[in-house]
C-alpha cells in the first residue's frame, strides 16, 4: 500500500484532532456477553491471526512535522500483542453491571497514542460461569460497519472453531524520520496537483457541454450542491433541549434489549424502516423525559446520525461515514404519524449531495481550532447509530456470544445510543454525559417506555 493510501483520511483526522478537547474523545467500547469463559490460548491465537489479516490493528499514528498534513498510519516497530490483550476476573459472583462499570472506565480513559489504538479484555467471574469480552477502539481506527466486518475475521461460526487459511505475515516495521515524513507529504501534494490538473482538463468538455445544452439544469445542480453543503456545515449555536444542557467529562452506561421483529413490524405498518422506528422510539422516550422535568413545550431536538457511505469494495477500517446533523420533531399523539415524518426527514438527508462529500468537507474543518469544532458539536442534543449485526450465532474461542452492546462516544452531545442487531434482538448501548443526564434511572425508564410505545408490549421483550 502506498504512503498516500496510508495517510489518515480527512474524516478520521477530524476525529483524531478534535480530541484536544477531552469532551470530544472518540472512544468506542463494545461488550460481548458469552455463555462461558473463552479459551485464553485460542484468544491469543485468534487476535494474532486477526491483526495479521487486518494489519491496520498493528498500525500506530505518526504526525507530520509542522502540521504539514494529516498523520500517517505506520506499522508499529514495537508492536506487543500482549499489551493489547488483558484478562481479568470479577469478584464472584460478578454481574453485568460490574462489566458495564469496567466499560465505563474504559470509555473515559484516553488511549496511549504511541501504540495501536485498541485494547481487548476477557472478563471472567460472571455468575453461572459466564464471561464477557470488552473491545475498546478509537473511532479513527474504524466505524461501526467496519467494526462488524473486522469482527468476522476474529470470530467463529461453531464452538469448535472455523477452518482458516494460514495467517498473513505481519507488516514490516516502519520507523519514518521527520525528513521522510516531510518529503512524503510534499511528494503527495505534487502528485495531487498534477492529478487535479489532468482531471480538471478531462472534465472541462463534459461540464461545458452540460452548461451549453442544459443551462438551467446545470445551474440548478450547482445550486443544489451548494445548498446541501450549506445545510451540512451550518453552525448550531444553541441547544434545543431546555433540560439536557450541561456538559461534563463523566460518563454513565446502560444497556437494553428489544426484539428486532418488534421494530421491524412497527416500521412495516407505517411503510417506514427499522431505523425510523428506532429513532421514533428515542424521540418518544425523550418527550417523556422532558415532561418528567416539566418541559412540555419542546418542539424539536437535534440528532447527529452517522450515515454510511461504505461500499462493498472499500477496505476495512477507517471511517466511511458522514455525520449528518438534523432536527427531529417532538410531540405527543399518534406514534405512527410521527414515525412517517421522521422517516421522511431521514430519507431527505440520505439523499443530500453533501453526504457523499465527507472527505472533501472534512478537509477545511481540519484547519479550524478544536474549540470551533467543539462548538459545532456540543449544541447537538444526542447522537444515534444503527449497526446491523450477525443473524447467525457467533463464537469466540469456544464460547457462544449471547449479546453485543456498543457504547459510542458522545462527541459533545448529551448522550450516544448505538443499536446493534444480533440473532433477532436489538442490543442498545447508551453512553450518557452525566452533566446532561444526571438522573440515569429516570432516563432509563423513559427510554424503555418510548420503545414500548412504538413496538407495543411483547412477551419476549427483555431489558437488562
């Protein structure tokens, strides 16, 4: 892979650089519950093979001197697999709440930037012989869908294991010096400039022909793209919620599960998607939460939602998403009408030209001070992600995965909720900013009620 291809993408660079503000740390923590303790020797073998098959997990970030360009991923010459793998035991009998406490601490702890940006912990000692896995990764390393693709390389489909080819050789260690990094980036700039000239000349005739033959349509297309970019980048200077206004560095986690079929049926009855049913349940729960605090007149709340632009041919790792920020209506009454309205809003945003322009739009943002980026994000009310998981059982070193919870970063908002579907169940991981949501118990009750209002009472519903 060329050095240019190993340059951190502008979207990842934005995630990386804004961490100068601790409130904007982009740490993802995933918790997988297991029916038994996995075999430690198989864990080590699995992760050694996985980091060879996905060498991005053996790369660390190296900055370019003088800030001349985005950092570069380099093969860590001091890579030590044992440093990334941890094995702990809870005081018996451990509980899922004990696991969440470990995950909470991990979510608030910064990475060692001199090493690859991930940690993998086996947690034993849960009641009835159960165990858990905790994977901590930096958002610059991968997005949600990329993480699920990576998971397929390290899990099995039977308890006995899955036959696999011999692992690839580990990447050759790299020790680029400052002069090497500067020379590389200057060479990339020259190559990009030549490419831009050639591409520009190639595009002159088609563009000119379009203007000559369809002047009104061409003008509308340009104006439409410009308007889309303006909507995407427009600053948000106030928090819509009158309740979730404070921000702090403390985090609280909680998890919940609901049947996927319940959300699918809710979307089907309204001609909407599972994602729209998910968002509607959140909004209904938030309406309840605000009413609990005497805020009965909230008309809308703003959400940041990652919209994936990942294609099947794209390499694993990195972030192939665009963070769309938009307002969702808040009101009591007919849940189905609310869902249709939310579905329409999301569809419009998925069709925005700016969604496909993530790297291009991230580049100018990267020259802004982190405080400016923070102000654009901290006025968003919440962040929501929906990640499709596996429909078949997965095994890790002889243990069967029972549940999969992902806890994403708040990135300045009051809370993050990530939904992962696995074996017909929607596993929800909530990361709360304790300044914005100090009463976790009330918030949990309102969220559960919101999902029940959307999917109805079901006999197989379970909430942790």
